[in-house]
């Protein structure tokens, strides 16, 4: 009876499993040193523990990502509402909330790299971890743009506004929020067909962008005093359009999986 750490046994282990055993020291350390194991028993325990641990960690990764996405969805909703209602306090809340999203991304990145380094995932598992890593970056950028819209809310407070333009921005914000929400649902369900449909909604957002841009230009011609607000409108719709792009990216990552 001897532990599997005997180097002489290494050549008898399949290559794929050998990589797991060589790099996954955590599993080996979990087996008490005084516990006698045969070669077959140790191999079975390590193999089973690797699969169980991997599934558990991947599930945690998915849950953390969805929690991050839900937080960003809330931020998008708040920032559009703050801009339309001229609510500086709500805008400040969005800006402060950006740090929460940054922390989510840091934890996700750390966990993803830990899984890659310790478990050496292959094939589907590796694609899943990489997808979470990339998608979390997209979601974090959404939060950055939401914070930028909130800052625009503060800057434009007290300036002459264009109600008809803001009404359209509200509609665009609603469309973007809906697209982000559906993209997150697609991520959870893994529905590839639906991913294509949600990604196509980016065209709707792009149309809002062009229409509002043209409307704002025309309105400023008739109301020159609103030029400062007009500049902020252009920035806000640009941020919303980019959020839509990142939502489309999430759908593309689902297809990649």
C-alpha cells in the first residue's frame, strides 16, 4: 500500500489525467498522510475529487458573474432614470456603485485564474472559464459607462434642456437595459439561438443613436441656449450605444461556448 505520489507510477497514468495530478496539488494535500491507499484507490479519489471540485467552482463562477451582471443592470436603470429626472443624488449613488462592480470583476478574475492554474481545465471547462473572464470585463465596462452617464447628469444640472430629446433618450435607455437583461438570461440558459436574436437587437440601439443625434442637432439649431445640454446628450447616447455593444459581446461569448 503506498500513496500515488510515487514517481515510478507516473508513466502508468493517462497523459490528460497526469497533467491534472501533477498540477492539482490541492487534491493530494486533502488526503491525510496516515491514510493508506492503493494505487487504484488514490487514482480514483483524485479523479473524482477533481471533477467534483471543478463542477462546484464553475458553478460559483457562474453565480458570481450573474450577480455582477444584475448589479450592473441596476446601475444602468438608475443612471438613465437619474439623467432624465435630473436627480443628482441618484447619479452620485451610481458613481459610488461603480466600485462594487470593480470588486466583482477583481474577484471573478482571481477565481478564474485560480481555476486555470490549479485545475488545468481542458476543452469545454477551459472555454467556460475564459468566457467568464472575458464577459466580466465587458460587464465592468458597462458599469463604467453607466457611471459616465451619471457624471453627465451632474454636469448638466441647471442647464437648459431639450425635453423631446430626453424623451427619446429614455426610450433608448429602456431598450439598452432590456438588451442587457436578455443577454444575461442567454448567458445563464446557454441558448445559442436566442443569443443570435438578442445580439441583433443592437441594431435597434444603433438606430436610436442615429435618430437622437439628428434630433438633437436640429433642436439645438432652434434653441442655441441648449448647446451645452446637447453636448451631454451626444455623450450619453454614445455611452448607451457602447453598453449595447458589450451586451452583444456577451451573446457572442455564449455562441463561442
